[in-house]
C-alpha cells in the first residue's frame, strides 16, 4: 500500500498537524519508504496467532473506591493542574471561542 | 587523592559513609564537570547545581546525626529529561514542552531521591525519545566525549538516552537514568563504553515518565559498571499502584546476589543475529564474548529466533501507533506550547501548535502511527504487527527452554558521526536491529562495554534474559566485565 499527497494531507489533518504543500511533497516519499519497508510483515504466516496484548501476563487492578486514596492523584489540585496552562482563566483552561 | 568524579555509585556512597569525602564535596566536583562540559557536549538541557548541593547537605547532616544514608546516599545523578521532576523543567527535548514545569515527581525519580541520590540536572535526549543518535533534540545534538583518533568530527553518543551516556562517559555524572523503548539505554551505552540495563517491562513505574510507546517504554539504570547498575536499578524498581502495568512483585536484592561465576549456566547464541554485512570487528567482539562466558563456566549453545528479521518492521508499526495516541495530549490547551494564529479557532490552534511544537522525526512517527491505526488499515498493519510480536515473543520463550541468557552484539557498528546517518530514516532505524526484539518481548537486557574497535571506539555486548531474571542478566554482564577489563575512557578535549 502506498500513500499519495491527498492521503498524507488527510492523515495530517487527522493527527491535527498543519503541514505546508512543500512539507507534504517531502513527506510522501518518506512515508512510502517506511510503509514499503514494513510491508515485509506480509511474508509472515500469522494464521491462528493471537495478537499480543501484554508482554508480561498481568491483570488490571481496580483501586478501592475511596476519595483521595492516593493524595498524589486525588482531587483538590486545581492550581497545580492549571499551573502550566498556556491560558488559564477563572480556574479553567482557556480556549478560543468554539460556539458562535 | 583520586579524582572524585572518576568514582562510581558504590565507591561514592561508601566514601561518604566512611567520611573519605563529604557528599557536598562530591556534588561540587560533579557540578564543576557539568558546567565545564556543557558548551562542548550539550549533554544537559538544564543543570541543577543547587539541587545537587542541597541533597548533599541533607546527606551530610544525616551522617552527622548517625543516620543511615540509603543505597544511593550522597550519589548525585543525571535524570533523563523524560522524567517529571517537581519544580524543574521537563521537556522530553521538545519545543512543545519547553518551559513545562511539573507540579509532581515521577515515581522513579522520587524513589532515587528517597534512596539518597541528588539531581545534577536534566539530560538531553532524542525528542520524545524518538531517535538513535540524539540528533532529534530541540535543544541540539549531544556530542560524544569519544572521538576518532586524529579527527575532530563530532560523534553520536547514541540515542535516545544520549545525554545520559555522554555524561557518564565524560565523568559529568557517576550514573544516570535512561529509558528504553527499542534500545534507548543499551545502544547509547554501547557507543560510549558505559553500562546500561533495561529491566523486565513493568519493573519500573512509568508514572511521571513522558510517554512514547507505552507497551514498550521502560526505565532503567546507566552507570560505569554492572554493580552500580544493580544498585541503582534496585532503588528505581518496585510496584506502583499509579501505573496500571506495574508488576506487583518484590524487588530482589540483585546487588547481594551478584556473581560472575556461570558454572551450570547455559548461554544461547541466536544465529539470526549474524546479519549480512556485519562488520568483522563486531563479529570478533561477539566471539570474544562467547569465549569469556565459557571461561566463566557457562555452556554455550546456538539457538534460533526465527522471526528476528521482522522485529524492526514490527516495532516501527507498534511504536508509532502508540506514539500517535500518546502524543495526542499535546494540544496547546492544558500545558506546553500554544500557537494561536490571529482569528484561529480551536482546530486551527491544535494544528498550528503541533506543527510548531513537534520536530520532523516526531511528526513522521505520529503520521505513520495515525495511518496504521486509521479505519481500513488497522488490521493490515497494527493487528498484523501485534501477531508478529507474539511470534517474536514465542521465539524467545522457546530459546529460554534451552538456555538461561542470550549473548549478542548491542549494535551493528560503533558510534557514527553526527549527520552521517540522518538522511534516510530507515538506515537510522537499523541501528536498533539487535535491541528491538527484546523490547518487543518485554525482556530484561543490558549492554556492557567489551572492547574498542580499530578506531579506538567502544563496542558493547548485549545480554538478554528471561522475564524477571535481571539477576541472570547482571551476572552474565559481570562475567564479561571481569574478563573484558574495559578501562578505556575518552581523552579529555572539552
């Protein structure tokens, strides 16, 4: 499978990365090179093989349903959460207007 | 008197306990080396001399009070700038996180401070740990302290933990944290004549580590020798309920059980690692490694890992897929860079921020990842890769029915010059050919320095072990270390 300029533009849009026409042109052969290279996996017979989901068998844990059980990840951290926000306002994350 | 900065973790810790020198003297000696090398080596993104001295003062006070100092007491270390450090900028060597100051401490770094270590600074790396040469850092490439004889051409210190490896080799730090997704601890260690171990996936908490490919990312220890790596890894590892993939197992006392006696052990030599076009010197050092392990009492057996040749392609589907998902969080809203063009809406802000904030290799991997996960292609690429990954893992499981550890070269060459391999992304990816398979299978693996090539550059050997058998890996590493007698260090030019 290979990608053309329109496909790369579509992927970039899905990935929310703005790319110029010039960058698009440069990316098409690069991505095609990588995609052609990974195509070699087609040679491997994987019939009946279960896709790997965990490298070490492990079960997902549930924590006790207790508020602030771990103070590091509990609540009441508004200021710390907002400390690195580029445009915090009134205790919230500020974003450009999304509703007219 | 010995130069303090020539000492490793165990020697510094023991010297502080014995009163041979104070922890503050140690911190100041390393601080001076860090400052003197910064312009030439660019190993640090941020140096934190005050943190190092403050931690050292606390250790000296504890010693004066007759308290225990901890397994890393008085040892100042470098922290790869992928670990969140409370109040100290953490960037992942990216523009998008430039100026980001975490309000919390990663589990691994906290454990190291609890063990008595201090912070010399945040070490440079490939942007978001994506790279094998440290050339993708937003803050410039790390320059290796090693040079080819008669040449000033700057060499790579490897990647992605290249700041860590360069700093250890140049005696700017006695030890440093690294992270390894496809070889990012082992390859830089090999290129710089240093030692690095990636433990079993799940041994070290990923909480507070900037995520690249979550099913592969694993923190580990880098230092000058096997014993120092064991001491440091013991301090870093352990169960953390804040990481869903953390293993709820006790951390063994690896240091106490270190032994280079391999009598009764079986070492596997995977025949598929004899890749075409492998330089004769790599072949020779591998043969030398086999002889050393035999001398240590091990029986050496050829084994087969038939899916080895597909590991890199598998990795370059899975890692970008996970990266595209993980890096979706950088949106210009919650932290990091925001690029808001005049009159732009929310979507335009996302796209402009991410275009400005990510480097070329990061964008490349996000786009590949987005493509392989997109509707209609998911099964052909991602599911297929996860199936091949299962086969690669089964290859290892079968080999470990016959042998205790595997011995391979760490990298297919010695360090290359900066700018030499960055034209073709795939050529760069091939650096990880020997390290990626163990990452895909989540196995513990380490690189130990084995010798120098004809140009005087270090070469490393890799040991891969069974899941949770860090001890077997460290012991085989110790057997090689004792026989290689690697004492070379880069001649100081910086």
